[in-house]
């Protein structure tokens, strides 16, 4: 099952990579749930479409760096949001436990795990931002 899923994912990525220079993306700055699209950092040729020359020759490494940067920032944002949501869920579990020691222990475990996840995501964001500034992305 895993091999089949990886094969399908690899096929999609290869197809997307083959079609990428031919695709046209609007430079309208539309966000999806507050997340930047993967092409947010790319420059526009005519104010409407992405400049296709960014995908050729010596421009390609910088373009890939910009795309990876946007994706990583979006993933860090999602990690932080998931941690905050789990803190809220743990708080609700704690309130609804009504003094049951098992439920209180489960709620405190949820909250502590979410806080650890939040700390890790904030540290990871700082490390990634530092690496991107050192590399020049």
C-alpha cells in the first residue's frame, strides 16, 4: 500500500514538474486560509502572470529556494495553529473532566504535549528563518 501511494505521489510530482514551465499563475496575492500560495515570492512579468524565465537556467535555484521558503513558512504556521488548537482542546478536556483523576491526567498530558509542540514549532521557525537569511532565500 505504501509503495503504491509513493508511486502515485512521485507520478504527480513528476507530472507537475514537467508542466510547471507551461503553467500560468495569476499574481493576485490571493491567500487560502491565511496561507501564502507557493508562488507568492515569484515575480510577475506583466502584473498578471508569473515570469516564466525564473524557471530556466541560472534562475532556477533561486526560484526553487523561494518556493521552498514559502512552503516551509506555511507549514510552520500550520504547526503553530495545530498546537494552539490542541491547547484549547486540552483546556476543554480539563474543564469537562469534573474532577475525574483519569480525565484530568489525560487533559494535562494533552496540554503539556501541545505546549511542547508549540515550543518546538517556534524554535523550528527561528532556525529556518536563520538558515534562509544565511543562505539568501
